C-alpha cells in the first residue's frame, strides 16, 4: 500500500499527540529525548526509509517505528558512552540525564504516584500498559507494536495490572 506524501503528513499530524506520549514512554519520560526520537521517526517515514505496507493499522505501524527508533538511539548512545569511557581511560561518565517526570506530568499527587509506580514495572509490562491504557490499543495491536505474540502480551498485561494494583495499594496504605 502506497501513501501519498500529503496523506502521510496529514496522518502523522492526526496522530502526533499520541505519538509524543508513546515516545515519552519509550524514552523514560525524557522530554528532549522523546522529541528527538519522534523527529527522527517522522524523518524516516517522510524520507521513505520506513514504509507502511498495510499489514497492520497505520497507528500500530507508526508506534512500532517510534519504538524501534528509540531502541536504535539507546543502542547508539550506549556504544557512544562506552567509547567515551574507553577514551577517558575508564573514568565514569559525567553526564547525569535524569528525567524530570514531575515537571512533565505532575498534574496531581495521584498521577505522580501512578507514574512512579509505573516506572518500577519491568519495561515490557510498562510499555504494554501504556499502549493499552494511554493509547487505547487492543492487546493484539500492542503486541504488534512491541513485536511479541498475543499470548505473551496477554501474560505481560495481566502481570503488569496485578503488580500495579498491588503497588498502588501499598502506596495508599496509612
């Protein structure tokens, strides 16, 4: 399935807010990193290096492109840091890139608490819950974005919800 450039631009614009939310999740809530990943993803798409062939919903494919772009960036940055460490003869990396989640999403105490609890979940569970709850995807669609089977997605989803419920109950205990 071929998409015309103006159709593609319009589709990207329609999904931009959701894409940014997904990019934030893929980038550990680091706003600047998410913006860079999203821009790189859009560039891949508009230059034709990532093509939509219609084997899934456009949004599902788009989220997959963002996830892969974020993973590529993490790998590249890890290699870069390793090379810098070797270059500086084993001295520790001086950069401290701690994401400021409260600045980004602290609209209330409960949302901040929820984000903290979500951040402690294993990555796959956290990503799956984000796609299902924040992006309104089905478990099947989320499994396609994450590149895992539907059965594995259901398992991660169930475990993630259970753990989230337990941790929130602990956080609200007097």
